[in-house]
C-alpha cells in the first residue's frame, strides 16, 4: 500500500503507458474506428455490413483493436447541465519546481478531484492545463481556493471561464 492509501496496482492502471498497436491499422480498421466513434452501440452485424465484412471477421478485428489498446472504451456522452456541471473552466497551473517528485506528487493528488476532467503537462509559461466542470462560479471559488491551490507544489493559477462552448468532441478521424 502506498502513502496515498492506494494499492500499487491502481497506480499502474491509472498511469499506464499507452500501448501501440501490434498490427498496422489498415483501411478496414480505420473505417471500423470511425464508425464506432460515431456510434459505439452499433451492433456487430451493422458494423460488419457497413465495412463489407461478415460478422466473425469484423468481431475479430474489433477484439484485436481492443486488445491492442486502440479502442480504449465505450462511453455515453452525458449532458453536463443535467449533472449540475454546466460551467466549464480551464486552469493553468504553475509549479514551485520542475522536479520529478513535485510533478509526481501533483499527479497523484489531481487524480482524486472529481471536477477535474482532464489534466495535461504542457510546455510554455505554465506547467499544467486542467479542464474542470462545476455547477456555477461560486463553486469554482471553492475548487480553486480550497482544492487546486492546496495541491502539492502549486504556486500560481490562471483561469479561463468558458462563456460559450462552440465544439466539443472525442472523435478522432481515423480514415486518411
């Protein structure tokens, strides 16, 4: 058990390195990926028909894509407003030092903050970019002051509150 109270297996899964496909993606793999990104609930029969395969080879391809880590999951896209998370905020975070320990301590703690949807180590004038969703601006004051500024190594933040969401997608074009 680690000091954070988590089992080491948990951290191996959370911090796992992205696996790369053993097989090169061909035209059919890419077509399958495009279709499943648009409709992850599509039946294997519908998918096979759409890509011009019979069902069994199509299922085998999908299973290989899952096994190789190309397909990492299937998700429902939920309305943030329905879950009282209609306010989107991006936060730039600067750290006190650039040491591995500082970054590791920060990473380990930020994983537990449910309002933080994404966290990226970036280049530039700050160290991390966070994407968070909350109900309203009053809740953001709590998130920033009571949580984010108390994370290990955080010295400064800069926030951008989203006034209008123009485009948000998880779709990555697979076909060239």
